[in-house]
C-alpha cells in the first residue's frame, strides 16, 4: 500500500498536485504549530523516507508564509496593527524565515476571525504553487537557510516564487480585512 501511495504521489501533476498543495499548505496555517499543522508536517516528513519530497516543499513553504506575511503586513499596513504588533512583526519575520509558524500565533490570537483565514489563504497558495511548479525539498526543516544547500531544493526559483506569492496573499488579505485597532 505504501508503495502504491509513493508511486501515486511521485506521479502527481496538474490538478492533483494543485489540490494536494492547497491542502498541505493550508493545514500548516490553520493552527500554526498545533495538531493539524503537525499532522501535515509529520506526513510530509514520513514521505521523505520513501523518496517523495514534493509534499515537504508544500509544507515548509506553507509553514513559513504566515509569520512572513504578517511581518510584511505590519510594514505595509501599519495602521491596522497596534504598536506592539508592529514591533512583533520583526520577530515574526525571523521566525518565518526559520520555518517557525508559531510566530503568527500572537496576531491570530488578537483577531482570529480575520487573521486565520488570511494565513490559510496565503499558505494554501504557497503550497499549491510549490507542487504545481514541481518544487521538491529533501530536508525536513530549516526554512530559508536550506535554500543555498546544493540539491536540497529542486526548482529553487519556483520555491522562491511560491513563498513570495503566499506571503503577499497573506499580507494583502490581512491588510484589507483586519480592522484598525482601538
């Protein structure tokens, strides 16, 4: 059964890759380090041992997008955030670069009905683009720091594009729907 699943995942293209990327990327942002996030990560990590490395790309890029998108939003839409949130944006950028999705939690806790859907949208876009563009990742963690490692990432420009697009979707969505503080 594992062999059949591995063959199926290795052969994914087009719509099936897009859907899997949407799901995996979105799962990384739903609870930002909680059980849904961990289920997506654990599945992708387990698949690495079978030689299926595309899901890890969707998971890592989808997991980096929430804090990076919020960091960008605090800079582009400062009036939507408190002073403390704007200051936390810098820390969120560093955490996102290191694939620590939990950097988005303070923002989500302050305004969950607007922030969480924005995070899921951006992460889903990042995951979908990663798999659609054929991005693969052979390491289970590291964020931006794995990008320069030779042969760790297949289609590096696609990975950067997916991360940038997901980050922009998150930042724009948060910036447009989050209410001003006060």
